[in-house]
C-alpha cells in the first residue's frame, strides 16, 4: 500500500468531513428552533441531501472515470462550500422571502436550508471519487486496508467536527456554518495544490468505450453484486435512523430541559466518541480481522454489533450508557463499509471502479433518503425511541442476507472488462 499516495487523500477527506461534521449536531436543532420545522421536516433535511446525491453519484463516478478523480473532487467540494454559504445566509434570505408574501406553510429560512442541502448533495461526489482514488492506488490484497484508512479519515473528521461544532454553537447558532465553510474551503485548496491525479489518461474511459466495455446493466444483472448492494441498503437504512434523529432524540430523552446550544455540545461529544472508535477500529483492527476472517465474515460481524447497539439505544436514557452503546455502532460501521466496498470493486476493472462505487454510493443514498423520512415519521407519530426499535428487525434481515452472501462466488481479483 503506497502510503505517500494515501496521505494527501486522507488529509483532504478528513478536512472535508470535519467541515460536514461541524454542522451535524446543530442543523436539526436550528431547523426546529429557528425556522419552525417539525421533527419530520428536520429529518427530511438529511433525506433531500441524499436524494440529490443518489441522482448525481453515478454520473460523477462515470465522470471521474473519464476525466480523472482530481477535477471531480475539486468541483464537488466547491459545491459544498457554496451550500454552507447558503446556510449562513438562511435567516436573512428567509426573512426576505417571508416578507415578500411567501404563500406556502413553511418558513422561507427552512426552504433555504433545503436548497443548501440539495446543492451539497448534487455536487457531493467527494465520497465516491475519494473511494475510487483509493481503489486506483491499491491492490486487491491491500484494498480493504486502504479503504479502511479512508474510513479512518471520516472517523477523525467525525471526532473533531461535531465536537468543534458543539463548541461553536456556544458562540452562536450561525458560527458552526461559518466554521464549516472555512474548513471546507481549506479542503478545496489542499486538493488543488497537493493531490496528484490517480487515474492517468491512458487508463481513462471515453463515454463511448465506457458503454461498450461494461454497460451499467451488466453490473446490475449480476446477482452477487445486487446482493452486496441490498446488504448495503439495509445496513444504511437502519443507520439513517440514528444519523437523522439523534440530535432530536438527545434533546427530548437524554438531555431534557436543556437549551439547544448545550444539547448540541453534548451531542457533538457523543458523536466524537463514535468517530474515535471508528478510527481505532480501522487503524488497528481492520487489517488483522480481514486477514483472519475475510470481508464476508466481517460484514456479518458488523451487523451483529449494530443489533447490540440499537437494542441498547431503544431502552436506555442515561448519557453515559447511551455513549457506551454508540461504541458497537462505531465498530460495526468501521468493519462493514470497507469490507463491502472491497468486495464490490472485485467485479470491475480500473476503468469502471468509479462507476461501481457510484452505484454502491447510490444504494447507500437511497437508504439515506428513505431512512430519515421513515425515522422522522415514527419519531413524530410514536416516540423518540421508535426509530431505533424499528432498526433492529432491519438489521436482523441484513444478517440473514449476509449469511446467504457467505455461499456466493466472488472473484479473488478485479475482473477484466466484459467478464462478469
């Protein structure tokens, strides 16, 4: 594994996720407290982001296969910066919209938040493209470890991002968005001036050869690839319940009668714990676990860990116990995602890795569209714990699918063009 090539993309992803993590504990609280959103409207902010990403991710993956990874990374991050600017201006623009006689039963400021999330989702190709970059510079033997390094960058971003966002919320509710814009602009500069292109011109596909060599439908007609996408979808659907409702859950159950800034600070620290243990899992455990058990068994183990975590969250309310039960979430996600990505890339070659990972990201994005909407509905209609209760049977279904995966044929190395 070429560590000199991995370090720049690691730093870039860390910086980018740091910016995204800054707004994570505060966004639902701002939507509710400042712009009058219901719980469902607040969680739908997550859904619209991933709806836009679901549409854009495969196209961005194909584009990165054709023009290289670096330009797509730069463009996608600029879109993220502009979305944070919209967050910063949501209140004054929203007031202007409301004053102009806005006819709909939703505040103008909340509409701006939705527009910002859509813009970030449309240009949100940095996840897929960063994964493709890592795939370019790794071998089949080192791919799970290399993708684990990328996930560790995500984890580090989510250690410091939410904690930093919670701290900035103590200054003002706008401060986290300003901090996120500055941090992400730093990521754009890092990409522009330090990142070397991973896909040389001779390895790129043209629009014509892209379709001729490996049509997208060829991937989707492979039952094992579809099974991997389905497992990804089920796991992510359950995790979306936590991601979209945790700040609201903490406000009502874990830290009742606490002001929004304090809740955001506490949520930021809990999310930082998840990030910390994700990093530890992927820095210390993923390589020996893959060597000993293989990716397929790790996917199964990861889901068992998530069942334990959601079982605890569905009944507990003490802050310390809630924090302890987030550790299995970090471990489960820390071994699940790199293992799934590693298996999926074995079905393509270097000219189609971006497209395969774009389809993988689309399966996650589809779950992250439906998950927050469903979680918001049951949160609002039943109880704040209901999303975590409903996540348990979803994960048990994922365990069943993962047991079936143990008996499927998966290439030991990346396949040649046209040979699915």
